[in-house]
């Protein structure tokens, strides 16, 4: 019996970090450093015919009240090195590294990404991020040297009046110029770039790679981030977990593509989502509630509260009411972590929710910071994923499991076959490069 024709879904696997998403105290949660952990999750994703494997990265150990925040990613190996090793133990899976444009240079990073593309036979991707905080910059020679106005939260923006993109956008454009200096027939040519942030010239040492340009991923929901995605990204990584919010974001970003001469299929919108499976919907909901209790321990509830309030609240009872005092908007209590929106506005929303439902500090944090997106039986989760894609809320999903490294196993075993049976996801890879998996055209090489 032939499966119905549906819009094809894209899937990616995010290697989880030690934070409030991961249940790091679970005995099944293993090392964040051992190569076997990365290999297990990558092999599982490839067995599920996923588009790519995604690594986040932090450039400094974040601090809370002067101490290392013990629920964060710490000691994670450098992404491109890990992915280079994974290229040897996978055949089709795309390999996506998060690399910061603030503390790298176009020539050096373009070489590393092109090298990964060669080593993997065309499976490299780059998640472009920036940093504007001097705390992170202290680890680098030029720490804090960029004005915050040049480093919007969302990577880059086209400024009013057609003025140049910010550093991140110029960085990406410069890297693409370097990748294009080699002709398709293997002839190197000199390059020269002169811009607001980079003035470089010379010769690029890496021949044109299998994809021409590694796939560019971007994360950012602000107006500037949406504009950057529409102008330059191949994939945008969002956090819109509800159907309505997803449709609104999807419609807005896709509508921006035309002014850059791009088509709707040139940019894939893939929200980061979590999932909890059970033999029934009720069982999954029960498991999800227990996972949230594990993710938000009493200690973590207070830490999450302090992140908003910017005050030492260690004397407060996690099972008691929210503080009556207001947040300190100028607090330096938390270093290396972006505070959650406007602290006063967030506190007001939390108080209103707490009062309306009679919630404690811990219960409020559980309800307001939850990232569980799809909860239910495999049949329910498969149907909801298909609905998102078929009704214009997403082109696919970046799955963030709560366990390392086996958190994806159940999804691949129980949900992927249903997606395949319903004609919503590939049963086999039809191409060898990440661009082919994503249905992206190869960049035109310059003669």
C-alpha cells in the first residue's frame, strides 16, 4: 500500500548539555566528554535517516553568584574537532558546529569549515552565533572590544538606509567569498575583502569543498535575526513550540525571502523541540511531569529565580511563595548567561501566574520554563509533528533529548517508522551531502 504524499519533514539531533533540559542525575545520563557519547547519538540519528547532528558550544563556564553554575555545559570539547571525528564513523549524517563569529576570524574559520566539508564528503554545517558580553570576552585577547550595537542578539541586521550588515553578517559573507575563490575546475584565485570589520587579502588554501559552501544555520527570533535568516541563512533554529506561534513565525520569515531574491524552499525553519513518549498519552504525560520535577530540582528552582531577579535568594523556600521584592535590572549576579527578557515584566507575569494558580517558587519555575514540546504515544507525537509541517508551522525539527546519549533511541525506534509509513519522512537517504538532504541548491561556483 503506497503511503500518502505529504510534505517531507526534516529532522536533526541536538546533543544535549548539562542544564535544566537534561536530567543529568539520571543514571542513564553518561559523559559529556567521552567520544562514545557523541558517537552513540550520531549513529542513532543516522540510523533514523536524520538530516544532521547539531553541537552547541560555550566559550566560558558561566557563573552564578561568583561560582560555576553546576547545571550548565562544562568541559565540552570543541565542536569542529568532535565533528571531524564523527565524520569517520558516519556516512550520510550532516555535521553542524556552533562557532562564534565574535572570537574567530573569517579566514581561519572558513578553512576549518571547508576542511570538515572535505573530510565528511559534503556534510558540514555552521551554526552562526555572536557574543557581546565582556565576561566571555575575558577569555580572548580582544575581549569586550565590540560595541553592543554591533552585536545584536540575533547575529546581524540590515541597518536602516541600506548601510552594511553588522560583524556577524559580514563575517558570513566574507567566508563565502573565500569559499568561492577556488573555481569548480580547481583553480585558486587571490581574494581581497575590504569592509567595516574585515580588511583581508591573500589566497585561500583549501580547494572548493563538495558542497561549495557549508550549510549556514542561524538562531534568533528578533526582527534582526529574522532578517538575517531571510537574507543569508539556509536553516533557522527557533524556539516556537506551539502551533500558533510556529505558524506566525514561519509566515513572517518566509515572507521576507523575496526581497533577497530567494524562494520559500531556500530557508528551512526548524524549531528546537523536546519530546516524551509513553505507551499511552496518559503515561507520557505522567513521565513528562516527573522529568520536569527532575529537571527543576529545589536548588535549580532557586537558581532560575535568581536569574530573573538578579538577587541572592538562597534563603527562600523553593516550596514557598515568590519574593515580594522586585528584581534588580542591573544585577551582575549571573555572568555569561542572557537574562530572561525584561526582569520586571517577567517577574510580574510569574507573580500573576503564581497567584492565580496558587503555585510555589518551584511550581512556578516548572510551569514557566518548560520546554517539553511533544508529549504522548508514538502515534500522537507523529501526528502532531506532521501537523506542524503540513500546516505551515515548521519545515522540520531539531530534537533535544533529555538524556545523553541514549535519549534519541526511543524516538528513532518508535516514531520515525510511523513518519515513514505516513509518507512524511524519508525511508532512505537519496543524496550524499547535507544540502541534498535539506533540498538546498548548491551554490553556483564562480569561473
